[in-house]
């Protein structure tokens, strides 16, 4: 799944650089989150999240129980966004 994610982010880079490349348009942040609540260990939760804040595609946030789930959501988002928002000069 990670190789497919890397491939999708390269597609994203090729897409965003057609307009006005801004550095943070090409950064995706995958975080493993442990949330501790109410001083009670039984209230602790763990999840994964993907965060992207760019000029193109705006702010993106996905979360899920597994790393693979969040990577898959992000891959699908990237490819769907590119498909629904084509530039005149399409990606090669």
C-alpha cells in the first residue's frame, strides 16, 4: 500500500505543479495518534490520520483504525480529485 501511496503523491505533484507550485501542496502528514481522556486508561483510543493543507485541494483530513485504511482513503482522494479537476495540459 505504501508504494501505491508514493505513486499517487507523485501524480499529485505532477498535477499541482501545472498551476502554481507551492511547497506545502506536496506534503502529506500521516500520524499515529494516541488520545488519552479523563485520566482513565480505558478511555484511551488509538487511530491514524492523514493531514494535507495546500492551496490546491484545500485542507484534507482522513482518519481510520489502520495505517493502510488511511493510505487507501488518501490514494482514492488524490486520484478522484485529479480526475474531477483536470487541467488543460493533462498529466503525462
